[in-house]
């Protein structure tokens, strides 16, 4: 019974500290309120908010534009990693 009470107390205190401090835990990262994080290889930006809430920004959906070429670079930070259409190279004759 004592072990269960101690474990429950630790869990409650841990959750309470997240709410009080406002830190966010995501993908092994601990973020402070206002801090942003972009996981490697994913074109998404997460932002930590009060109470441990996270928001995510992602790239917009794109419709095909022929004869344009879809260009993207996953090594760039968000939002430069988002795909876009390059139509200028196809306009050259």
C-alpha cells in the first residue's frame, strides 16, 4: 500500500510541476513556454504553451501545377523545408 501511494504521489507531483512550470515534453525534448522545436527530418514546428500544451505548424497542402516542378529541401528549418512549385524553369524555351 505504501509503495502504491508513493508512486501515485510522484505521478501527481510530476503532472503538477508540468502545469505549474508550463514545460512541455515532446519526442524526448523538454521545451520551455514559447520555445519551438522542429524534429530532424520532419517539416513541422512545435511550440510549447502554458500548461504543457503544444501546437504544431505544418506545410500547406499543394495542388499539382503542371508543368511546374515540385521542389523541397528537408534539411532546411521550418518553413523553408516546405515544398513549393518552381514554374520559372519550365517557362524557359
